C-alpha cells in the first residue's frame, strides 16, 4: 500500500518559511484573565488551610463528612452548614509515579518523579479526601493503604491555598 | 412525537452585577432548589435527565459540562451540555421528552461574567483569526456595522433605537430581577459617548451574573406536578453563515431570526403571529436589535417597528408589549443564560406571577434569543398557558 503512495506535488513548508514570514503569519496573544469567586465553602476551606487546619462540612441527612467542603450535599440535595475540622493525617487511596512534567517534558536523570496521590483524610467519610502530592518517600516504597501526614509550609509562608500543604509524608 | 411538553418549575438566583459571595456552583444550587420547590418539591433523584448550556471560554474551564452535576442534583444521571444559547439547551431538553426517552428534564444556564477580566478579549476570539482578528477592532464594531446597515435598509432612525433603550430601562424599574432600571431620556441615549457609531454607550446592555433552572415535563407528568403548566408550543432555531461580509440578506437583516420563528410558528400552528401572540420577550442585546428582531419575527412589517414603537404599540399597555421585563437593556446581559431568562419572564407572565409587571389576559407569548456578536444564531419559542 505505502509503496503505491506518491507525493502529490506542491512544496513542503519549513520552519524557516514561517520564521522569515515567507508565508502568511498572524500573531496574537490570548488574554483571558479570570478572577473566580471561590464561594462560601471553598473560601472557608482555603482560609482554614492558611491556619494549618483542614475543614470539612457534614450533611445532616446522609452524615457524610465531605472534603473539599461544600455548601450543599450533592446526593441528598440539601444545604450543609455543619463545619467539622478533620485531621491532617490519612490513608493513600491511589497514587501515580509521574515521569513527565505538567508541560509533557520528561524528568531529567536524577530528578525525583512527581508523586500525585489521593489521600483519604482521617475524620472525613470513607472515600473523601484530598488530591495532593507525596514527599519524603522513595517511590518504590509507596503502597495503597499507607498512612500519611500533611507537611505544612511555615505559617508565614501560607497564603490560603492547597499548596499551604507542601506534601504528605509517610507516618 | 406528538407528546406535549410543559415548563413545570422555574427558579433563578443572582441577577446582580457581581456575586463575589457565591461560587457558580452555590449560585446554581440556589436556582435549582427554587426550581424544584416550585415544581411541587421534587427531589432531583426523580428527574430523568439534565441539560446545561455554557461556553467554556466565558467560564475559564474547558469541558465545563463535567462541572454540571453536583449543583443540579444530577450526579450519576444523564447529563448533556450545549455550547450555545440556553434556548438551544431548552430545545434539546424538549426533544428528549418528545422522543419519549425521558419524562422529566431539567435545563440550566448561568452567567458569572463578573469573573471575566476582559470580556471584549473573549468576544474578539470569536472572530476569524485569519481575516477579521488582524484588523484589531473592538468586537462591538460588528454591532456598529449591523446597526448602520439596518437603519439604512429599514429607514428606521437613530432616535427610534434610543427609544427602545428608554422604554426597556424604564420597564425594568418594576421588575425585581432587573438591575439596570433607569429613567433616561432620548437625549441621554443619543448624546452618550459613541462606542462604534452609530452605536453609543447606552445602546449596549450591561453585564449580569445569574443562574436560571427550568424543569420540563411530559403532559402526563406536568398535569400531576403543577396546576400552572406553561406549554412549549413551538420552537425553532437557525444559524447563518459566520462570514460578516456575506450574511444572507446583508448585515442589516436578522435572517436567522426569521427562519427560527417560521419553524416555531409552524410547530405551534400559528398562522398569524401578530394576531395570535399576546406579548414578546425578545433579544435586545443592543437597542437596534429589538426593532430588527421584531420585524424578522413577523411581529410587524420590515421598517415598521420604529414607527410602531413611537406610537406606543410595544409599551406594557400597547397592542404588543415587548420586553415588559426590561429585556437585556433593563435586566442585564446574561450571556448564554439570556435565552432562559427570556423564557423565565415569559412563563411568569403566562402564570400570572409577574408581580408589578404582570400583563392582563395573556395566553400566548414569544421568547426569542440571539447568541450575540459575532454570531448569527437565534432561537424562538412559543409558550402558552393553554394546552
Ligand atoms: Zn447528604
């Protein structure tokens, strides 16, 4: 099949053609800036992170203690206004060992792989947790079910962000 | 396919220029809760399917449809998102019931435009990157071009366009959902700063945050759920070519509106729209659009809307009240949620629940939404409180 394929004429484009403006080029920059309203629930969640605490909401009907906290239970479909502090310890539900950065470039030799994980937080309902990263651990030693604890940034460096927790480390 | 479908629940929240206290999820939850209570206190577990309308660029989240379920009570339910005006979402919800696939369907839309720092940049990104964007015009230039050609073709006047603004912003005074109510004069509008002349500052509707949720049900379910069903008698939508320089019948026309309305009237069995429609909530994103759309929707002849407006025909006490709610100029511009906002106002009128803006003796109303610049997409819906 491939032997029968013939180049159908025309001139292939080169990077140089684009750079030198030999072909039509239009440049533009996408300026989409957003200032999202986090709302009541996430606002308080972030404010509590700044204090070095994790807060959840509890549904009065199904009794789930939910993370991240929400102002309504999406299953019972009723408002939730019972706030509960939960621990900063938990159990690894799942994890991955990432050999690529966010921009798809591969990690360099000797660079530690990124270790995203879902951590079920102690005090929250089963299956409720925080998506974060693991640290101070050899990748090959991580196990599902492993107990971990949050490592917080120093108080003065916290900004009210999920990154106020640096990572979770094995207990 | 003969199944009749009614609106059985209406809920909205927000309708403010900013809503910094609530996330979009919390705002929609409020609207959904009100809607379900309005429909007799239905739990979303009993709703078969959900349709949301949104535009990812406006929200700043790609695949925004995946963020729909929680606030509507739609977790693990059939959920669909329509990237278009929410009347197209309504059409989709309607079809799900008409085909017999579902009996009860919720449809929603919201605007959090206050979270967007540069609306005009996003609007500009809706124009062609090769031959429109390099001209580097503010996107409202399209409205200026349309307005100028519409005035030329129809022999309508700048003053008549200004009169639309005066009417709609005054109407808005009595509507608790409207935030741009004002008592302004023709001179205020005409002398306001030009934006893309002849379009001036006051000819443009202001932005608004808000969420709307409507619940639709088959005839059988509707009659069980409410004693005030609002029947969706007909719906139609159409999209013209995106080419600004070669629109069907020119930039001065709104051919998409004409075609959408023709389909909606046919489905509703309406032969004489002027005689059979009691009032209309139609797109007035820009002042001239109300006149242009009225003509395209066959509410009057081409070039007649301006004169009829001057005669008071479109006032709340006129022969054909138009945008008694205040329209987008008076309520505010809700982007993809505009369509549901027009249905909301129409349905409340037909229920007799429009409060201080209530019209007397209305049975059939027309809601029409345009998707805004630079689009040429419109959807028309005929609603009635009679089966
Ligand atoms: Zn619950």
